[in-house]
C-alpha cells in the first residue's frame, strides 16, 4: 500500500504548555520573505537619511585656529658687550631700519684699529719685497709669503668689521616688539634670545582640520573666524593648505587670511578662535 506524500511541516512550541502549533511551509516562507523585504525597505530609508545627516553636518563645520604673524623674528647675539641703548619697550611699534638694540663695542673698534694697522704693516713689507725682487735681492717665495700675510691681515679686518656690525641691531621689517629679555648695562648670554619682534600688519590664521576635509576644502574657500577674546566674527579665506597630514591625529594645517576690507586693529597674535565653513556643494 502506497501512502500519500505529506508536505513538510515545522513545529514550534507555543506559549501554552502541551499545545504544539504546526506551521506549514508556505506560512514559514511568507514569514521569511516578509522579514527580508522589511529589512531591505528599512535600509533604503536609513541610507538617504544618513547621507542627509552627513550633508547637514557640513553646513557648519567649526575648526579651532590661532592667529599668528606672517613675519616673526627672535634675535640673539654672541657679542660680549654691554647694552648701551634700548629705545623700545614691549608693545612699542617700530619701522623697518629703526634701532632695536645697541651695544658698547669700543673693545671691538680697538681690535679693528689694531688689525687694520697690522694689515698696513704687511702691505709695506710686501712693497719692500717687490722692490727687492726687481733687483734680484730676494727670492720669489719671500714675495709670495708677504702677499699671503697681507691677505690674511685683510681677512682679519673684514671679520672684525662684520662682527662689529652686530653692535647695532636694526629692525628688518616694520612691526611691534613682542618680548624683551635684556636691559641697559647688561651683557647678553651668548646664543640666548634677547628680543622678539613680529609684523602684525597682516595677521594669518592657522587652523587644524581633519584630514578628510581635503575631499572638499580648496584654496580660496571662504569662512568666518570667531575670535574668542573679542567675541567677534571676521570674514576670511583659505590661502594655502599644509603639505603633509599628521598620521597620528589625522589632521592637516590650513592657513587663512582676513579679507582686505576687514579691520584687524584689535586682533593680536596668539588669539584663538573657531572657523566656520559653509557647506561645499561641489
């Protein structure tokens, strides 16, 4: 006797003990397909929403930054001389070519005079040897030795004069005196900075931004920089982008400048703030 073929069924225990419930394979298939279509539909809804959120995050992108001078110099000297003049104080303004520091270099001037006199002595000795050489009373080697001594003396004079030029330190550019670590009558420590100057005529903004911003950030992009100390916002734009990415923090330096029509009178070097970029739709 051939038994009729039965369709497979699945048994799932119900909440009521002792009462098993049978579900046909068609019902199970409908259940599985329903879950699949539900998940697929949910993904289709979540993906656009996530993309929209990502774009909305770019509507206002703050980045911390610091205001720095375009030109800055820390000056030191190896002169062993006392300070004789110090016309400026911290915060004072100066023009290019103004005197910053002057030293009492009378000792160096005396050394230059002595070395120059020795040079003239060597020149006279050379002239005398040249005359003797014309009468064959001296050899050519003696003449060449005298000429070498003249060159050596001239080099020593030039070196002393170059050293004496450091007795008066002049401003290489216009700006302000930021730091002063010496006083009149003091002798500076060799190699130790004694004065720091900066040019505040065109301050620069240095930003630290995530490296993934490089996907859309370009030179010339405009942003608003809010200075914390002044609680004011200024229009600025990107002037250049750093040449390397920090692999540890995954950040890159970005430099900006204030607009030409922006008044920067109250802005000082070292002030910090936040830069806000508008969304880049490109």
